[in-house]
């Protein structure tokens, strides 16, 4: 058997054109293709969630999608996935800041270099495909190359007129309106899509009030095929997206005692908390095929993102984390009563501090990818080169005011507004990479290298100071594939992972740096894909950029903390199949399992609450040892039913080893979702979904302040029109 050159680990696995080509194929297509080759035959760890799977459960919450992929951790926070926390192979999941996140192959984070915490995540219902890369292929997609990369694929401009309308309602005031229409001629195509999501919220605010959200996204696409020749074919495209969000969300959780009694309660002190978001994005694309061997794609992009989050920051006279951890302690009882509204404030020191984090982001750049393929009888060689010039920035304007609790209501304390942050961070970066996949008979070898050059600047307007930094890094990697038999392949690889420090870091701050290994076997046949992979990440320096979301306050916010050497290792198993019966019923099956172990290689004390006081041998926080996802269904052309179960073992909330202390670990969770659909006509269908069918109440975390729940049982029903 001759191995395909597309088995190589690195070659344009996130190509938006690969998704685009697949979009023109019927839904019965067995798998997505990767630049012409089967994804299941790549030389690295690559997983896709196709449109059929996304439509099966119609998840709005991205955590529910990513938990189905081995090696990926997704931690909830608000129950709706408004700001998901995603990590890969032990990488820090807080705000998904250790991942490279893309939409249609373009970075979508508010400021991927200067402030990588992803406070924005696209609405999943707008996506028609998801791809996750781990292993050596990560070096092609930066700046975060430690864990891997995620690419979300939006709907492509159709080749013929097509429209869709989806309307749904459900528990807790859930409502969805989603519409899409595409038109095209031989050379020009247009697509317009809009989606509205909303809910009144499942949490009960003391004294009443809305705890829900409203999100809207509108996307327009235009594509134009330029006049060509036998030697050159070209097309250009433009994508414009507007997003908005208003959510009555808070960082304030509950005491453990209150959580066990009423897990969906919210204290009255969080009544004023509210997030407002606006985002505008434009991406222009030029694509050319020259001579049949050379393929060029260039994107020019700019994203403007502005958000204001007014929320409880703390109490003036105490540490709010200590108050919620030990509400009965004499020093904390008064403050606990004030937070719950059962006790009136007694003076300035008992005021609740509430204020907006007002942040403005810019992310823009130009990127080009060139692919060149040479085929001969006995071998095939594919070269890929990429370059990107990128600039991003974040402007922080943070203030807060004191509020006193009086008769269960919040009232201003009359003091002057306090400015807590007024600064700007920016980064100018040049990224280059090259990879070469050489296939000969049963073997594929893919060496590659990535280079990052960046210059950062941090201006603090409060103390009128400026710091400038620069760095460069070279990240080599290599992936291999050996076809042992027609169905069985052996994969392996090694690469250097990297995560840049934020602007304003001190001269002694080091970048996150690791050497990552993976290896395993994969079985692929017509109806079955199964693989087992082992991974080992040898961190020479693990880091964390301290954010409010993981408990950092005051001067510690946005500061990087180093943890030194860490080992993260484990195994991933995946089985996916679709059984076709003689009575016309298809039975889709999927099992995904991840085992993860970790340990710090040194002892140290850290002001970062996510690390805490570390002892050599301690395990990383927020990394589950066991994670399991299973799905089974039954489907015909007219109807379908499916059930999915997801188990996540308890996770530490600070570094530690041995038994997990009460109050310092999450709950284990076992969540069952079910779905059903029925086509009334060829163009009209109805569906029902149930999330958390058993109505399990479980604690997902205590960051930054107090215990917070996953979503309760949620029922929804909808109808969908396809024309």
C-alpha cells in the first residue's frame, strides 16, 4: 500500500477551503477532507465535528461540543457557554488563553498576543464544522502552540440558491431565531445569515430579576470568481460580521452551604452586574490556483471589539473569597450578611465594590499561505509556507464605586469613583512557518518549523510609565505516519510548544516553553475509526497570565506568573462508527476518553490563586484525571433520536496531591443529553432537545468568588425550514 501525502501531520489542516469544498458535497459524505486527503489518514491528532453531528443536538454551548473530542477539556462557568474555558492536553483552560482560536482560518480572539483571554466566542449554532488539532501540527498555527489549535468553519456561499429558518423555544425563557439565505450565479455568490439567542436565566436572584442574556450575530459573505485561464484561476471574497451581547452575568458565586441547599441562587448584591459587548469584523480573501501545482490564499482582516462588564469586584473591608469560604467565621459573618442582603452595611469598610471593566480591543493583520504539490510515480511532495503580519491591542479603563446594602437594596455610598486600571498594551508580530510532507510508499515524514518575532509595548497612564519588550522564537517539529496495513497506521511526532508573555512583563519573565511528544495507532475502515494515542508534554516553564476570572485582583491582574518545570502526560482513546441496518436505520456511535496526569517538578509559593503554594509532585488545577463522552443514536431519512452522556471527574482548584480537600475541588459531573427530530415534509422538520436530562446539580468551579453551578435540566423544541 502506498501512503498518501495527505497523511502528513501539518499540511493546512485548518484550511477554510477544505471546509468549503466539503460544503458542496451531500450530507451523506462519510468524512471531511483535508486538502484532498482523508482526515483520518493524517499523521497527527486531528478531530472534526461535522455539520451532521452539530445539527444532531443543536448545541449553543461550545463546551458541550468540545467535550466530545479526546484531549480537550471544556469547563463551564455561566451554564450557557458565553465565555468558555477550553484547554488541550493539560494546558490552562482559563478563558481558552492557551489555544490558537480561529474562524475560517483567521484568528478571532480580541487580542491573541496582547491579551489572549477569549472573552469573545462565536455562537456555535452559526458554525457548520469544527476542527481541533493537537500534536506537531500545532506549530503551524500560533501564537499559542502549546496545546493545539481550534478552527470554526462558517457556512460557505452556496453554489445554488438556498435558505434556512430555525425557530426554537424552551425552559427559562430560552428563544432562538436563526435565518440564512444564499444566492449565486456562475461567478458571484452572496450569503446573509443572522441569529438571535436569548434566555431569562436559570438562576434565581434574591428579590427577583433577570439573570439571562441576549446574543445576536449577523454575517454577510460575498464571493466572486474572477476571469481565468487554463493556467490561473482566481476568486475573491469578503466576510463581514457584527456581534452583540447583553448578559446579566456575575462573577459572584455562593458559599458551599448555600450551593448545596439552593445551587441556582444568586445573592442580591450581584443585581447590578451586567456585560455589554459589541464586535465588528471584516475579512477579505484572495485565492489563486496557478499551473495546477501552486495554491495561494491571502486574508486581510480586522476585528474591533468593545466590552463593558459592570460587576461585583469585592468588599472594601475583607477578602470576598475568604468570606464565601468561611461565612460563619466571626470576621466574615457581617460581610456575608451584607452580600446576601440580610444585614445592612455599617460603614465605609463594609461597602460592596462594583464597577465596570471597560476594554477596547483591536486585532488586524495580513496572512498568506502558499501550497505547492509535486507528484511522481513513487512519491509525492507537498510544501506549505505561511506568513502573517499581525497587530493587536487592548485598552483597559477600569473603575469601581462603593455601594452599601440597605434594606436589601444597593445604594451608592457617596465616595468618589476609584480608577483601578488605565493602560494600553499592544503587540506587533511577524509569524513565519514552513512544512514539507514527503510521502514514499508506506512512509510519510513531515518536518516543519515556525518562527515568531514580536515587539510589545505597555503604557500605564496612571503612573505615566512605558515598557517595551521584544523577542523571537523558533519552533521546530516533525510528524510521521507509517501505514502498517490497509486499515492500520502508526503515527508519532515531537514539537516545541510556546506561549508568549504579555506586554509589560518584567525582564525576568520567561515565555511558556515545552517539548511535546505524541504517538499511537489508528484503525480506519469504511464504517469505523478508532485510535489510541499517548502524549507527554515536558514543560520547561509553565505560565499563567493572571485574570479576574481565575481570582486575580488588584495589581496581580494581567500579570504573568511562572511555575517552572511541569510534566503532563496521558492517553486518548476514540471510537466512531455508523452501523447501517437492513431496515434502513443508521446507528451512529461514538466513544471518547481522556486520561490525564500531571505534576509540578519544584516547590514554590505563588500569588496566583490558580497555583497557590505548590509542593513538588502536586497536580495541576482544573485538569480532570478522567473524561468520558459517549453517544448512540438511531436515524432514518425521516426521523432521528440520539443520547449523549458526558462524565468529568473531580478537578482540583489549586495545585495539590493526594485526596482532594472539600472546598478546593469541583464536583464530578455526569450529564445526559437527548435529542429527537422528525421531518414533516421534505422542507419542514421539528425537533426536541433535553439538556442534563437527570437534572444533576453540580459545582463547576469557585473562581473567582464562590461556588457556581452547571445548567439544570433544560427542555427546548423547535422547527426548521430548509428551502
